[in-house]
């Protein structure tokens, strides 16, 4: 039996208030645009002294072994100064710099003091090396002095970048040598 008193409900129409959602979307868009802080271009780009692109030994590109080393011979870029970074051997402070030494014609010189004192001593040494180095090369072109960085493999990259930044600020171009063995120079 059918219930005669029961009436079927009409389907209700769902209305979505779109205006508040649009307001919220635009507020979020404005917030993200207003708080966006683009990274300075110098942080993402580094002026490195890299060797010139060498031609491949095999003229037929299809016969190149992709797993083979790209350069069998080491390319040595002459450096005006060499900055060596040694790390702390304490496991709790691993990755921090313990010793900064700078090598010029006179030989290596260890920079003493705290982190800030060593960084300031490095600036002083780089300024002195820049004054000694001629601003014009043998070919008559403007010469950019080169600082070679060598660091132990245990030193954090952020520590190396701090020293690189000092070299850049003192108008040196930076190149890298092979990483030093941890603790070999101590």
C-alpha cells in the first residue's frame, strides 16, 4: 500500500556562492605575490674558471663510450693564489673550517684566529696579491686574477661558498682543484 499522505520532495538546487571563493583566491594570489622574494642573481650563478671545451677524440659521435672519463689528462689553470680549506676532525663540528691557508709565490701562509678574523685576514692577503699581480696580461688584455680553491671533502659546501664569496668580492675569479683528503694536512 502506498502512503497517500506522503508527498515526494522536490529536488533542492544547490547554490554555490562564487563571490567569496573568488575573493579568497585573489587574496591568496596577492599574498603570494607580495611575499615572493626572488633570489639574487649572483646566488644562483657563479663565474667559474673552467677549461675550454675540448674536441672529442673520436670524430664519430655514435662510437663514444658514455661511461668513459671525459678527460684523461688534467688541465691546470695557473693560479695567482691558492686557498686551502681544512676541516675540523671533531665529529660534533664536522663540516666546519678549522684552517685556512693561502699559498702564493712565497709559500703557504696559515691564517690564524677565529672565523671572522681568518676571513678578514684572507681579504687582506687577497688585496695584497691583487696589488702585486699586474692588471694587464702578457697578451695586453685585462687580466682577471685567479684564486684556486682546494678543500677537504668533509667541509660543508656552504663554508666553501663563503670563502668563494670573499674571493669574488676581492675581484678574483675562482677555480677548483681536486678535493683534499680529510685530515691529511693536519
